[in-house]
C-alpha cells in the first residue's frame, strides 16, 4: 500500500489557538482525495464556530465517524446533520448505551445527548452504518471497528458505569478509532482510546496489514494511568519507532510529559484550529 495525501484539522479540542473556541471534547476534519470525513463532534458548543473560522463546510463531509457514545464526542451530531443531508454516519451498535460517570458525591449522565441520538435514529437506513466490524470508508482510510482488549495493563481508564448507582461497569465496547495510510505507514486517530492505545494500534495494524506506525493523534485517556501502564505504552511507541505522537483531550498532562521524556520532539500538542499535513 503506497498511501495517499491527507490533512487533519483539529476542529474541537480542550485547547485552542487564538480566535478559536476550546471545550472539553474532540473533533477532527480529515481531508482525503475522495472527500472530507468528520471524526467526532465535541460537546456541541465549539464545532460550528470553529468550522466557520476555518472555512470548512460541514455540508461537504461524506462521512461522520463516531468514536464512542460519550457526550463530549457526540454533542454536535444534530447540528452537523442539520447542515448535511447526505452524510453517512458510521458508529458501533452500542453507541446509544445509557452511561454514567460515578464518583463519590458526583454522579453524571455522560452518554450521547438525547437530541443527537434521535437525529441519528431519524436518518434513513442507507445513511447509517452501525458496525462492530472495521469499515473501509474510502481507499486507504477506515475504522478499526471494535477493538480486542489483549493487553494486561490497559483498562477503560475511568469511573464509567451503565447505572447511576455505579454497580454495572461500562467496558465501552463501542470504542473505535480511525486509520489512514501514508507513505510512511499508518496514522491512527483516536477519540479517547478507551480500549487502550496499544490495543488500538494493534487492531489498526491487523485490519490494514501495515505494521509501520507513522503517527498517533487524539485522546489517549491516560490521565489516570498507572506508572506501569505509562511505561508499557511508551515502550510500545518506541518499539514501533512511531514518527510522531499528538496527545489531545483526555490524554493527561502527566502522561503527555512522560511520553515527551521517552520520545522527545516526536511528541507534539495540537490545538483547535491547527491543520496537520500528511
């Protein structure tokens, strides 16, 4: 596989360039030779304004890929669909689970907002691809599908439950990432990597048959990771000789610093408004 030319624009992120809105969430605009793809939508407050500032037409996107059913990745789905009457929505069948963050004294519903779930369910069947299996979107670009949990040291990385009482753990089976192929190998884009960053990359390599890892972008959900997990993750990145790592959103400051100490200048920190060329 020779790979194609792509660009990735950070539409929503916890940090933003001057003039752009920041929010706790994530969304990427991926330009491919066959047309643009939107990956996640953030919480809903930043996407439209940031897209306008970047002169990106949400109505031109061919696909909306949703990484998992948390509010900070699906909160603008209804807004996107209102701007695009041909968009194909790609998601895992478990996207619509009722979900909670349960901490002592703090219980929050964190699933896909009802209006966004309703907007997807109202689409005609030909505009929805609900698949646990990997999906090739266009040549050299696809999803990982559901990610096998093979590592002993990776978990979902948070207080996630299916009930407000916190008795039924949410293993977030709908977590999936995107990949595309470049001349230097795979670039993997994750929403939160709840399945584990190492598991995610292994799955992308299995799906594509490409073992070179050019780079990783996205939320890695290492903000509560143990030292052992950080060490094992950094070791994997070094073993793959990864070209660049761009932690965003939920990756965690300590984890980002740990990666920077292990990988040096290969670790970068993109913000909303940045465009990356591949």
